């Protein structure tokens, strides 16, 4: 489909904005011991069952605990030169005069100085996805947006969640309406089942191995304010399992870091770089929001003859081409023809394109 880019001055005035809360990461579970034998906890004293107190240097303290199969951890007093051995470790607290080590991560306490490789890679993946929360204004045809974008992530043993959340206020100058649109999208990826990762600038395409569905997609869409008759039955939710998904990171460096992290999490993953392609404006996702509540007619051209097809209210479509008719009304190319863009609410352009 050919694309026409048509500019029109936006209406003056801005609209109400809404705050978006940052998403917190999921709790980190306890892991098996690292290659060094102990997770390191500097400036820490342990809580648990003490089996021995020995006056030895720190390194000897570590060696003795390593040699004893029943030693679950140790802490060392730099002031007294005393090493304490523990049969059981149930907790820890900060103490600048001590150094501690434990065979397992201590739940509810500060992460160790040598976290497991998976946790390090998962943290890198989380940082790559997180963009600075953004707020911007945009205009296209008869639509003007004020948008707040935010991102978050979470993780469990073999899965990472990528969350994209935005709240935008859309002014439709032709319909004289203002609508608040909230979008919440989550991609839950089981990286243990990934096969390939392809990087194209800031785009990362994930492909599951052997055709399995290792990506869970969840989305929630809500419209409010003066949406009137077409608000019934929302929020609209969708859920699907996929074997392939493209994720858009903040920039090319973040995408490369994410690919490296996924390769570290799953050494079987094949990472490649896509050949350069022509950059094109992405399609706008639009919802039919006719205040009358009736389906929207499809015509063979802007303000042309009816095709007999209709678009149901609240239906979402992707629009890549817009136009104006001789009367100055906006139109959008839709499946099967053209429909009045006056009765559509469209998602704002992505700030990370």
C-alpha cells in the first residue's frame, strides 16, 4: 500500500495528563552456590546456628568452611580476627566490621557481590529494556496527543517479563472530542526455549526453538473521558501464546545488550544481525469510536461509494495511509477500502521508533 503523508495544523490547547507508576521487579529466588563455593557478602554478619569460633585469617576461614561439608556459611570479624562457622544460615544484617560468605543466597537480604550468572544477565536484560519515562506531544491529521510512556520488567527462574505501559490523551479536532486511552502490554518470554535472536537496529526478533510457543503476550486497552456509547465492555484484553515476537528497545545499544544477555542466559541461542532495511513510518493502531455506537461504513475511496463492509465499534485496525476529501474531512485506509478517520481514536506514535 502506498503511503501519503499529509500535514495539517493541530488544534491549540493541551489536555489533562496522568501519572504512571514505575513497575517493580519480581523477587529474586535463592540459587545454588556459585563456582567459588560461596556467595560473598561484604560488611555483613550472619544469623543462624554457629558451629565453631576459630582465630584464623579471613582466607583460611573461607577454606575451612569450604572443606567442611556441614558448613553452610561463615562470617569474619576484622577487629577480633575471629572466624565463625555456621551449620545453618537463616538471615543476615549489615555490619561494616565483618565479611561473610554463604553457600546459598540469603532470602530477603542484599544481593551478594558475586550473583549467579543468570541473575547478572537477567539484570542486564532488564536494564536494556528500561527506557527513561517519556512525555511528549504529537500531531497527525486531525489528531493531537499528549502521552506518558513508561516501561518495567520482572523475572523468575527461566522467564523475563517486558512491560510497556502508556497513558495518552487524544484530541480529535474534527469530532470535537477528547479521549484518554490507556495501553498496557506484557511480553513474557521463556528464554530457556529460545532458538534465535535477530537484531535490527533497536529491534530484537525472538524466535522460539523447534516451533514451540515460548512467548506469552498480554494486552489491556481502556478508553475513558467522553467516549460515550462506545465504552461498554471495556477494558478490552487480549492474550496469546507465540513462537515469534519482535520487541522494540530504546536504542541500538540496548538491543545489542539484550541479545548478549539472552545468549548468556541460554548458550544454545543463535544471535544474528539483520541486513539493513529501509526505515518506514510504522502503522498507527486505531480503534473505531463512533459516538453513535453504530458500525462505521467502508467506502471505495475517501467520501466515495459504500462497499457494504463495516467496521464494528471498538474494533482495532492498523492504518498506514491517511488522506483528506475535498470537503476537508480526514480518511483512513482500512481493510477493504476507506473509512472516516473522524470516528477513530489512534495510538500515539512510539517514541522509540
